[in-house]
C-alpha cells in the first residue's frame, strides 16, 4: 500500500466516520431522553444537508465556482456541516477543528482541491450554517425550558 492510497483511504473514511459519530450521539441523546438535543441534531442535519447539497446542485447548474476558476468541495462542505451538527450538542470544537485541519492538509497533499476551493466552500457553507445553528440552539433551548416548566 502506497502512502497515497493510505491517505486516500483516510480521507475517504473521514466524512462517513463523522456521520456515524453524529448518528451515535443522536441515538444516545434519544436513549437519555434529551429530546431537545435530538431535535437540535435532526434540525441541524436537515438544514445542513439541504444547504450543502443545495449549493452543490446550484453550482452544477449555474457553475458558480467554475466562473471564479474554483471547484466546489462537497467533501469540505459535508465535513463542516456534520462537525457543526456534532458541536451543537457536544463541546468538541477544538478536536473537530484539529481533525478538519488534518483533513484539509490531506486534500491539498492529494491535489483533490486548491486552498482557494476549500476556503471559498468553507466560507459559503460555514457562515450561513453558523447563523442557522445559533437559531436552532436558541429555539431548542426554549423548547427544553418549556419541558422543564411543564414537568414541575
């Protein structure tokens, strides 16, 4: 096995592993009856994946990134979306940022994308998802407070 095929295997498994981790967290929160966190995760999944793949399809039809000489990085967008979903219920920001940096270095090493591709995709994906995450967290906190008040 060459170093390229090893790194390619690692990069190919990064997003599926993140996705499985997020599903396990969601199941665990459901078993612990933390419904506000389950709602938060499901809401983040819906908004994130809708936005990530909406941008993908928009780019394919309008060729937005190509018009700037760039390539939309679906892998980058997906990794950001799932990482933000996990961070909406877990305090793993630092760990996920470090892993994402390694992921980016791997994509650059393998020439999958340029720095510009990754930065442009990251900005266009992360900023709106950060705003959406803020409102989702606020809304689910309010729902959690309603549950606490109702059960008292």
